[in-house]
């Protein structure tokens, strides 16, 4: 699965707005400069966000754009759905009738599980969570080579019951 540039840039824009939530509106030029994104492209994204709801425009000399809700109330799933539409790894997960093999397909079970995990992670993570720390720390591991690990992050540390150890 590959995310579109619109989704990646949209998330970066929303993170900037979340970081300045209590500080006031940001102009497109400020966001573009901070994120090194074309202001023309950001304008297209922000107009869509303004139309569907999570962003509000403030007019005037100190105007710009801001979140219409606190970052704690905006899930990454809601943003993902705005930019990409409903998560659909393969067509048969959303529409089993599209595939004659859906009932007997062993691979479909994997796609359903994967889509559920992606949706679960995005639904349980807010913009506030994202700006608070490393997103890798937000994703629990439930199985795999580190079965006893609660979380694993990019620093390659496994955390178990309050203790951590560096992994190879």
C-alpha cells in the first residue's frame, strides 16, 4: 500500500495546525515554509479540509487556518478517510461479491486482518498523540519475535514490565 502525496502532505499540514492549536491561525505561507511544500499545493488540500470540516479559516491581517476541533478529537482515521477514502487494501475486503474466490481464499483472511489492524491503529491515534511523541511508540506489538514486548520503537529497545533492553 502506498499513500498518495496528497495524504502525506495533508497529514503534515494537519500536524502543523495541531502544534499551533492554542497559538492562533497559521497562514499557508507559514505552513509551506515549515514543511517545505508548495503553497499552491497546500491551498488545494486546505480548501478540501475546510469544506469537509476539520479546518476553519480566519479572515483578517492575522488570519489563516486553524483546526476546528482540538487535536485530541481528530483521529488519524478520520484524516485518512478524508484524503484516501475508506481503507481498502484489496477490493475483495470491502466488496467480497467482487471476487468469486472470496469465501475460499486464504489470502483474503490476511488482507481482512491487515485492514482491521490499520483501521484500529488509525482510529485509536489522534493528532494530539502524533504531536506528543514518536508514532512508533504508539503501536503495540501483539505477536512476532518479541512476544513478551509491549512496545518496540525505532531506537530498537524492547520494553517489558517497565524494563527496557536494546535489541540487536
